[in-house]
C-alpha cells in the first residue's frame, strides 16, 4: 500500500482531535483529544521515517510517547483535583475568571 | 575653553538638589518646613549663578556651539552625551534659571499641608516633594536646551513630562477651590497629549538614525544622533534624505514640538493644565517647559530638515496665524483669569512660531526674544494674578472689582504685567513682537497684516481684564485685601525690572541671539528677501530705546 | 505524491545493514554544565523532599535551588568567557544543543530571573502565621487537599508547606535553559514539555483563592497541551519535508543546498509540507509567548496563578520561547523568510493593538499586567521580524530588560494585601501613593518602564527593537508600535493616577512588610530597570556580540 495514505490518516486523526478539543466540554474528553493529536503526529512521523528511509522519525515517536505519558500524569493530577473540588469535569463550569 | 564641564554642572546642580530635597527628613513644624524649602530655593539661586557664568563666558560671534562636552553614551546606537550652547540656548537657560527661584518664592506656601480638624498637620514629604519636582523640571529643561545630540534631547524632552505631570496632578490650586477630578483630568490630558507627541517623535528619531546608519554617517556602521555631524553631512551632501523621508521625519518632529509649544489645533491641553495648576506651576508650564517646544523647532526642525521646513513653512504659518487670532478671541471671552492667560499664551505662541517659520532673520531673532519676553511677562502677570486669587479664593473675573483702591501696588504690578502682555512699546515684548511682524511681513505681507489683529485683541482682553478686576466700585469681599507683602514684592520686582530693562535696552540679549540666528538661517539656505527698507534687530532696539515710554 | 521504487530500495538497503554499530554518543559535559547544574539541583530537591524531615525542607530546598542556579550562572559566565559565545560557538551533544551567543545570553538571563523568582517563592513574611505559629508562604499547604475541606484545614494547622515548588521550578528552569539552545526540533519539543509541565502544576498551587488557581491550571494545561500537539505535528511535517529535524539540516534543505536524494526530491517538491509545518511550529511557539490570536490563556492564567509564579512565568517563559522562536526563524527557516514574514507582520500588529486596547478595560492588576505582557510580546515580535543581526541583539536586550521589570512589578503586587490575601482589584489600589509612597513609587517606576519612558530599561529596549525593525524596512510596524505604545501608556498612567491622585479608601489594603527575599527581588528589579535605562551600553554591546546563531 502507498505509505502516503498513512499521512492522510494521520492528518484526519489530527483534525478529529483538534476539532474535539474545540467542541467538546468535558476536560477528560478534551484531554483524550489532545492525546489523539499526539498519536496522529506519531503516525505521521513513522510514515515519514519510512518515506525518507532514515530512523529519526521512529525515534522521535518513542520520545513523543514518553512525553505524552508525562503529560497524562500532570494533566490528570490537575483535572482530578479540580473534579474533587467541583464534582464536575466540565470546562464550562470553570469560569470564575471572565474578562 | 577650559575642560571644566560647566554645562553638566549647571544641569546636575538642580538634579542633585532635587534628590537632596526629597531626601530631607519630613518637616514636623512650620519652621522645619521653611528650612526644607530654603534648600531648594538656595540651589535654584546657585543654578542662576551658574547660568549667569555660562552667559558671561559665552562669546557671541565665537564658535557656534561653545563650552561643548562630548562623551560616548550608547555607542551601539551612535548616541553621545554631547552638550553645547549657542546664543539661543544661552538666553533660554538664563530665562529658566531666573524664573525657577521666582516661581519657588511665589509658591512658597502653595504646597503646605492643610491643617486637619485637630489643628495638626499630617507629617509627610509632600511640601518638599513639590520643590524637588520643580528642581527636577529645571534640570531636565536645562539639559534639553544644552543637548546637541538629538537622542539626548529626546530623552529629557520626554522625561520632563513625569515631574510636570506630578506637579499638575498632585498640587492643585487650593486657593481657588480644589477639584481633584478636574485636576487629574488636566494632568492626564497634559501627559497623554505630550506622550503621544513624544512617541511619534520617537518614530521619527528612529527613522533619522536608520537613515544616517544606512548612509554611513556614524562610526563603524552605526548611525549617529550628533547634531553637528548630521548638519555637516547634510551641508556637504554626504547625507541625503529622500524628499518623502525628509517630510515624514519633519512632521514627526514637528508634531511633538507643536503639541508642546502648543500650536493650534494641538493646544487644547494648555488651558486645562494651566487652569488647574497652581500659578507657579502654570508659569513653569507656559514660560519654561513650553519654550523647549519652540526652541526645538528652531534647533532641530530647521537644522535637520531645511527643505521640508521650507515646504511646510507656509502651512505652519497659517496654523500659527489661526492660533494667534483664535487664542486672542477666546481670551476675550474667558471668565476665569487663569484660563484667560492660558489662551493669551496660545496667541503668543502663535507669534513665536510664526517668527520661526517666516524664515527671515528678523523673524527668528524676534521669535527668540519673544520666548524670553513672553516668559517674563507671563510670569509677572500670572504670579500677580495668583497673589490676587489667593486673597479671594476665586479665579472668576466677576468676583473682583475695585482692587486698585485697596491694593494699589498689586494693581500696579498687575497693570505692568498686563501691558507687557499686550506688547506696549517700552516694555520688553514690544521689541520681539515688532521684529516677528516685520520679519513675517517682508516675506508674507498678507499674513503679517492679519496677525496684527492679534495685537488689537490683546489690548482688548488685557484692558478688559484690568478694568473688571481693578477699577470700579470696591466689592465688599475685596475691601479687606492686603497689598503685596514683602515676599510677593521680592517675586515681582525682578520680573518688572527685567521687563523695563529689556524693553528699552534689548541689546545684550539680541547680541547673543543674532549670530545663532544667522547660523540657523544659513542652515536652511535662506537669505532675507531684500526689503525696500532693511531693518535689523539693533536698529529696532535703537528706535525703541529712543521712543521708549511713549 | 507517489513513492518511487527507489525509496523502497533505499529503505531495504538501510534495513538490511544490521551489522552497523551505533556509535557511543559524545557528550560535552562541560558545555552543557548550566543545564546539568540546574537539573542536578532539581533531582537533589526531589530526594530532599523524600528523605528530609518536614521542618528542614524549606531551608534545604532554598539552599539546593540557589546552589544550582548560582552554579549554572557561573557555568554560563565561564563558557562565555572561554569564547563559546563567539568564535568557539558550536553544537554539543551530537548536534542536539547549540552552545552559542544567543543560547548563553538567554541562559544567563533565565538563570538570573530564576534566582529572583526563587527569592519570591521563598517569601514567608506576607501571609499571617498559621495557628501553630509556623511561617506561611504563598502556596497551598497541601495541594492534594480539596479547597475548604477538613483535610486542608488540618494541613494548614500543622503548618505544612508545599516545598515541592522548588524542585518543580528547577525542572522548569532546566527546560527553559534547553529550549532556546535546542538545535534540533526534537530537543526543542522535549524542552518545551519539560518546562511546561512543572509550570502547569505551579499554577495550581496558590494558598488563597484555590479555585481560581486550579481553574488557571486547567486552562493553561489544556491549551498548552493543545498547542504542543500543534508543535509536534508541525515537527512531523517538517521532518517529512526535510528528512531531518536538526536546525542546520532543515536550513540546508530549505535553501536547496542539501545533498539531493530521491526521497528529498520527492518531499521537497511539496511546499505544503514546509509551509503548514512551519505554521504549526509557529502556533506552538506563539502560544508560549502569548501572541494574539493565541493569547486567550494569558489573562486567566496570570490572574489565577500564585503571584510569584505569575512573575516567573511572565518573564522566564517569554525569554525561553522567544529564544526558540529566534533560533527557528533565523537559523532553520531563513530560506523562506518571504513566506513567514508577512504572517508575522500580521501577528505582531494584532498582538500590539489587541494587547494595548483590551488592557485599557481591565480592572484587576494581574490581568492588566497580563494584557501588557501581550502587548510587549508584540513589541518583541517587531524585533524578531527585522531578520537582521540588530534584530537578534535588540530582542535579546529587550527580553532581559522586560523580564526584570515584570518580576519587580509582580513582586510589588504580592505586597499589597487585605484580609482576603492580595488586593488585586484596581479600585483597592486607590490612594496607595498617599499611604505607602515608597511602594507606590516603585510600582510607578515599573509602570513607566512598561510604558517606555526614557531613562528606564523599557525605553532602551523599545528603541532597540523599533530601530532594528525600521532598518529592515518595516516602518509601518514601527508606527503601529509607537501608536500602541501611546495607548498602552494610557493605562499605565491610569494606574499611577489612581495610586497618587485618588483619595485612599478607609478600608483600603495594607502594604505588608516583606522579608529580605522579596525586598531583594524588588530592589534588583529597580536596579536593573534604572541601570539598563541610564547605562544600557554595556548590555547592548553584550547582546550585540551574542547575536550570531550556530547551526
């Protein structure tokens, strides 16, 4: 199969993730959409690695996974602490500060 | 020329004095307060002495800039700490140094704390802060007059806004009823107008630097801000502005100076600021700080952008003419003494700017003399008006009447100040106004003729003001007025003496000014049009001294 | 885009050569010592947190953090003195880290900012002591407790303190040191995350108004993660275009000087990869600097975060992010200047105008400073756009000048307090000049520096960037910059009016007397503001010498 198709898939996944961040309201879902975007990037990296015939892209994908894992730790910690305070994970409820 | 940095010391003395004054321990009693006020007064007198030394050591007809100092400051931007004075700067520094101690003495009690209900005073540094700010303004004004580096000038031109802003906004004219909101509105308006002007000038300053850098005028690839380097490069053709760039830069500089000066239609901050400030601060605004604007037109606009000055000259003349008539007309209609004087000043600034952009040597010599004379005459009128208002606690003309019967000396000095403002022959402003009009007339007869309406209107507003406040039946509130006491007399006497002296014998000032004016004229490549009856400043002075006191 | 067979054969060849050994990476520890010192201190801090008894942790953490930062600063100075900022500039750690002028200059700046920030974090005199008499800092006693719960109260009673803030800060500082020095996009991405993640946490740790603080953290985290995802996808696309992520390699491919391979010939034919990739990298970076239209998080996060953290974030993040932006645009993508410059023009103009105009309507000091930081990001962008050597040195100088003004301003904000903690509503500041002239005068000085009044560092910086922009022909930008400075000046002046010319309220806030820590921080801010304003020559020269990138 032509590897370019994987790029289309990656772009599609990234777009779905980005759209999700913009339209969804639950912090956890938002966060999952961000993860989707990171994984879309991974797919693109691996595909480009194949296209260029060097290993850089695959190595970067490993780094991305580690970074994403760290991000999950920090992100869930923050979201959970907010959830415990407000009993809600909706980002619409976090609106104490407005212009 | 010795290497003693006289100019730096003359500016540093009030600056150091300002810091010292602010650092004095807060006064606990009226006596301690007087001590705290004596220090700044003493320093301003010392500054006057230094300014006099500068004037004496200045050799008219010698080098164009004298007592020069050059130090590298920010060499990456070609900025130097370059000082030097020509004749125009010398007389303006002298004017500043004369007016500051006078203003301090006149405002001796303006910033005193108000007793609270218990009859005690809040112990703070407000009073000495007032005097420290005046000294800070003096230091910055003197440095702006001395700077021969465009950037150095710009720095102090902008920085002086801050102490002025606090003087206007922080110390209202409580003798005439304070309104804090009005006052801070006036202060903010003053600051924003001038800051906007200054920032637009900043864009032009940057443009000037970039052009000098691109054409390799400065050292090792950097541009330069040094005035003489730039003017020499301009004269020798090494530096060339494209016409568009020159016009844009000229307008950028001119905008800032026109706000400061102020030129119609950028004048609207002046009546507010002068109306709300104490009389002393109002004198600082109109007689000292605003002079930096007109001075800078002469020094920077004409020297740096001679061609653009010629292009825009007629337009600026028209604006100044509108300013003359408009200011005078509004002065006639004012009910408030201080605003009346403010509008009269707008009219006078019209004359000064007209003299500068008429591009004749009489016009420019007249404009320079006018700066000095307007400073003295407005100071006299405003300070005496301040004394008057402090007795009644009102600034409305209608609240006064018949003062000359109860306080003849006050009325007399007010009269002299007023007559000087309307340029009566024999008093100093006459010479300068005459020169400006002659200078304008030789090149632009129509504008010269129309401008004379300003003189007629000046007679109207001054005499009406005098008549309504000083003559007529004595109003009951006025009957208890004290005449001028010793401190007030000390304030007024030197001003009136100067008005009379320079009125009959302006030669010392015009001798210092004329060579500098000739240099400026040659910078803009303009020669006087050959009039049917050539007339020079010296001749006017001679005629005036013969016919003085008519 | 179809893949020719040659690529497959390339791939097959590469995969079959399994006999190749991977060379041991060569690491120049000496040249990386600034970052190693800071990361070392951070790791030590974690150990201290785990093993030291609670009562010893505060001083131990301050000691470790300060030692690490001072060590890092000494290392930066030594490296610069050895000529790594000039002639000896090169790539260390197998081409991952650039040791050159801009890196060292920015690392020095960041370390100094961190020193001042740690002083602010260590402040324990402002909050009233806990019921047991333990001194209390600006951070939540125990971040895991629910605000208002019994657990929180008992933690506060026992005088707990979140001393984790020090190691967290050190990790953030380490990431910030790496970010502007990163010489390949992967290192840049990792550094971005290393400094962002601790900052998200620090935002959530305020002692007072914890709901606001947590809300700020959620917003910052979600938007930050969103923008890093963009950065990463941009990285992937650029990798796809150039076949490499190293700055030098990308520059070669973009300018067409790289050795052509069939794969490259194929991917470089597609400019969309390059342009979209660059745009996405730009989104990630512009988010971090807070440029419009990626600024929405700034006011909320600045307002909600603990004020010392806000000061740290506002200054250090901006320095690091602009450093990376400069490296990316000047070292990796100079070949497509004509493509990104018009876009950045628009961003800079929008940032200056929006930042200045919205700031006028603000009523909270911290939000006001946030919008002012947005406007300043716009001013710095004009220097970035200049695309000449003067632009680099101007941006470096501006960053140094701006960050100390910001630190000082936020440190003053921590002092003005009432019963509910910091009194950040502007109306509460009325008449402060009458009540505490010194504090008000200090804040006024910082505001004047923000406004760019001559003889303050703000003016020197503004002059430098505008001059650089003007000399590259961006005159309209300079004019917009000057006009928005005038608008910005209006709201700074408004605060000064409020402090000095309004009558103090009877129930107005008090000014807490800080310990030597905050006092030092503010004094340093004043000193740098005046020093860089009156005698900027030395630092301008330093920035000028440090303005050549290595790639």
